[in-house]
C-alpha cells in the first residue's frame, strides 16, 4: 500500500443541528493507493464470479 498526501481547499460547510454556515479551513490529507498486485487480484476475482 502506498501513501500520499493531497491538499484540500477551504470550503463552507453547514452545522446540521443549527443549519449555521461554518468555514472549514484548508488542510493536508493522507490518502492510500492499493498495490497493483492486490488490485489485479480483486479484478480477477470479480471477472471469475461474473463469468
């Protein structure tokens, strides 16, 4: 599994309880990328089930 980070832009959200607008600041987020061997194993398994 490979990790990498992305930067999210600031955005406006809503508090569901009060319906008040809330400013959400920009931040860096870690994401995961599945290894090619694992991805190929899942795709191959789906093809076998479908066929």
